[in-house]
C-alpha cells in the first residue's frame, strides 16, 4: 500500500567532458483511498556547468498521481501519471515544456524477500515554449528488490532502457541501492536512508556514473 513519505535526496551525475549535473530533490507523498492512491510533489534544486558556467536554481516542479487498481498476495498493478511544470529558473535546468509522464508498473511478489517490478513510462510535452525542443521519450525500468526477513537493510537493482523519439538516441543506465532502516518513530513510522551508485551504458548513456544519497520519513 502507498504511505505518507517525506524524503530528501541528492544525486551527482558525472557527465562526459568534465561536466556535471547535481539534483537535490525534496519530495512529499500523501496517500488516500486507504492507501490505494497517492499524490507526490517534487521540488528540485539543480546545479550544472553544461552551459559553460556554473548555474544553480530551481528545476521543473512535478506532481505525480499513483493508483493501485489491483493488489493480491502475488502481484499488483500500479498506474501513475506525473506532470512536470516549466518552472526552471535557468534554461539549462529544465525543458521549458509542460511534460506528462503516464506509466504502468507490474509488481510481482516472487517470494517474501524478493519483488520484481518492470515498468514503462512515456514522457511527452504538450505545451510550453515553442523555441524549446519537444519531449517524446519512452522509459523501461526493470526494478528488483531484495529484503531479507527480519533485517534492517535491503538491496535494489534498477536497469533503465530508454528511447528518445526526438533525438533518436537510446540512453541506458544501471543503478544499485543499499537501503537501511535508521530508526523508528514514536508514531510507528520509520526513518530510512540509502546510497545508490549508478553507471551509464552505451554511446548514448545519460552520464558516465552517478551517486545518490537520501533519507526519508515513512508512515509518519
């Protein structure tokens, strides 16, 4: 089921040519319909030297609606749509477009310790600045979670293969995360932390490698 979550994360991407892109995200998720649906707001603060000089500012704010139409002991289907607004304070920090990203995730509970969750998301722009490039990209994610019984840690693997229909490129990446329960809240919730390194794959890779760390309050 979906839960109330407040998270803070920072991702540093090492790009080709000694360039970088740094993303700090603040996310809040509020569930409703008894945890079968939720809305998530994302506030990004970005920094990069892609334009030549260092730039820092607000990125594209996003809102995501998720819904679980089917859930059983062995599997679940999750429908979601995320809307990105062109709020970036600098052109290099955003797309300049309103972007919709509907997606479908199938979660298969292979065992009490393993979840396999392939997902597809289609990103497309539908409004915004006419002088900025359109967005039309499909993302396929193969997400695997391993959480040992009665342990405070877990591992995830996330292989992402995309196709950019505008640029005709095929970026790919693979990220592995180690998560850990840092403590319990008096309300019954939890404080979790994670570290997630990743590597870009192929000539169209989105980065050479990256590193993300984060902490979240769950079910508070």
